[in-house]
C-alpha cells in the first residue's frame, strides 16, 4: 500500500480530475454487472454534478499521481428525481439522506482494503455536516442466468453487509443505459441499501 493515498476533494477541486475519472468509470463499468457501454463526453457532463452540487465530494485513490480508483457522494436532495423517488414515496425526507454514487477501482488494486476506505471516507464526509441520518446507495439487479455473467462471479452483498448496510428490496429505482450486448438503451432496476449514520 505504499504510495497509495486516499483524499477527499470537493467543488472546483474536482475539475482537474474529470477526464481521468470519466475514463475510469467507462473502463470499470464495462464489467459485469453494469455492462455499460460508456461515452466520454456524457461521463464528463455527468461528473459536473459533483462540482456543482453543494456538499458533494469525490474520494480519490492515487498511486503517486495516477488515479487508480474513485468514489462519489452527494446529498440525495441533489440527485435526480428517479433516485429520490423511492424515498419520497415512502415519506422519507431526502434532505436527511446522503447518497453514495459509484465506487470504481482498477482490478489490480482490489483486495487491499481500498473499498473499505471509500465507504469510511464517504461516511465521514456525510457525518461532517451533522445534518444527515442515513447513507444509501443502489446496485443494479441482474439475473443469475444472465448470459454475460462471468463464471464464479460473486456479488458484493456480503461486503456491503459487513459495512453495516441493509438491502432494501422495498426501495428500487430505474436507470437506462446501453449494455454491451444491446443495440439500444434499456431500463434497468436497481435496489437500494441503507445505513444509519
């Protein structure tokens, strides 16, 4: 773990890292279960959200100056309506919830505890405002017999449970993107996990 640093950046300090973050998202999200056929221009536009949204942050993992992983978070109130919807429908106040976006990490650096540090850093960031009661994120649902599911694939459910998160099958949202094996975008169902802060 020498030369690997974890830092939290926010606001305009995120801007210099956008190209590297966009490229990393495209690379990692091509893997199962997301199978996302990404677009660099879209990614850089999407990542502007974390510069513009108050209290948002990006957790960067770097080996020297090279970005090897990243994790994002922002108040749920600044997320899109489809992500807020299950909470609003359940009469949960979005202003009390912090949403954790993606965590992406190059394969060769996995299994070294960086994923644990990503969660710890995002939770610390959310708690620093003393305004949020809950942390949440969502993950795409894929069938066990999906044709592109790698042999021996293990979902991250046990890892998330070990971090103190509970799968909420009653909280789902939809997002659309084009899978690698699809001719056009299709709607995907994602399930939320939550933890009290």
